């Protein structure tokens, strides 16, 4: 059933968020340390195990895949609920700091990528022009 | 006529999540048509949709004087739920479904290097900019530097160190500028910085750190890269909150004195 997939996904996220809070608490900070990342690892491990046991039926997978395919619309909603006005009118320090940090961080990506990176496997990114149906 | 709108509005408000689904669906649809028609596929439809979302968020902020963008308009409050942390994190985790574990582990070390470099570079540059603008005490410099990390690290650091509310507000603004810029610029610079494989996406997430920026930027670049960038970005804010009020503050205080 579809709900099994969504329940598995939710269970992984909640477990991850709790572990992330606990790590933060253990470190003495009021923040979630890697909760979502831990949840992703849990999902990968759990889905792999269930697949091997033959317990990951197609409808169950759809209960997860639906949420991954609705990712972009959710990101659009996220963008629409950001405090963009505060970002734009935050004063010169904020704008300059933001711009400089973003440029520097972009520039560091190839630098660190090349560091000890001999086996760079590239993704098959040669996809045709994206059509409207692609993410639905 | 006014009465008619009231009736419509009351339905929209009561079903705000459905209103959000419908509106976002229309935005995404129009964006994909625009990408196809006018940009002949060179610009990703999702990039246009995210940009429209940001513009609408600005309009919403101006109209309502609130801080949640479009979600502050009563009948569009569902946008806030749909794009809030709960469903966003659920969708991010779902993108990891089908990813192989060894792809994460193979690049684990560069991810950690990227995280540490990203956090300290953001703090350092943010603090330098703060210094240039006349904020020359270690507390303010660390707080604004934290904002240049993410808009959560800034206020957490500032509160821990007892920074003034003006400085904390600036740090939040710096983090918002960063997140908006990462969303808009990532698809543009992606090919220059080699952002086309899982390894560079992991590094990208660790360097940028802003979950919303990385989520939006990678979605607009190549959806397949999302789980990798999100994986490292999710550790960034925690590490920033950890080192900000401690290591970074002590370092800066030993440099500027006060």
C-alpha cells in the first residue's frame, strides 16, 4: 500500500530529526545537527534492506516517489515564502557580505573538487531539453 | 461583488493548502511553458518557477509588511505550510530514495573538507565585511560572519554572544541575501564550477550550507544532484552554530582585541 512508503519516509525523517536534535543537545547547541542527512542515510539503508527482503512492492515505492517528484513545487512554495524584502532592504553590510561569500564559495567548488579527485565520475547529464512533464 | 469575493475568499482560506497546490501548479506550469517557448530549453523551467516564487515573496512582503513572503497574505497562508521546513525536509529525504550508499561514502572526505572550508570562509569573509563597514568589535563581527554562513547561524551566534538586536537583524539579512543569491545564481554558474556530478554537488552543499539556497539552486540546475548537495548542507548550520560562539569568536577576539 502507498501509505507504507510514506510512513517509511516519515519515520526516517522523524528519527533523523530526533537524532540531529540529540547530537545538538550533546554538543550544547540549540540546533539540529545533520538531522535531514541522517534521515537520508536511514532511508537509503532501510529501502535497500527491504528491497533485498522483497518487501518493497511497487505501491510502497510510489509512496516515497510521490514526495520526491513533488520536490520542485515544494521548493517553489519555499521560495515564495522567503523573507525576500528583508534580504533586499537589509542594508549594505548584509548585501555585500552575502554577495562576497556566495562568490567565494562558488569559486571554492572546483578547487575542492580537484583536490585528490582522480576518479571523477560524471553524471549522464546529456538530457534533452526539459519538457513540462519531466518532473511530474 | 464584494460579497462574492468574501465567499470565494473564505473557501480559499479554509482550504489554504489546496489553494497553495493550485497556485504553485499554475506557477510551475507557466514557467515550463515559458522555458520551452522563449528560452528554448536553455533555462530550466524550475529555475524560472523559483525566480517567480522569489519575486512573489518580495511582493507579498511589501504588501503585507510581514516576514513570510506570499504566505502572509491570508488566503495564501498554505504556501507557508507547503514550502515550510516539514514538507521541504520530507521531499528532500525522498530524493535520496534510490541513491546508492557508496556514492555518498566515496566522496565523504571531500564533503567534510568542503563543510569546514565553507563554514570558516563564510565566517571570515562576513567578519571582514563587517569590519570594513565599521562593526569592529569581535561580537558584532562574529555575528555578521555567522549570518554570512546561514540566517540561522547568525542569530544563534549573536544571541549566545549577546550581540545588539541591530547586528542580529543584519546577520539574518546577510543570510537571506546569501540564500536568495544561491537559488538564483547556481543554475547560471553550474557549468563554470563543474557542478554536474554527485561529487561536486556534495562539495557544493558543504560550501554553501544554506539548505533553502542549495535545495532551490540544485533543483533549478539538475534535480538528480539534490540529495548529494542536501546531504552535506544539512550539517552546515549545526557546525556553524557550534564553532561560531566558540572557536570563531575567540579567534576574532584575539585579532581585533575587543
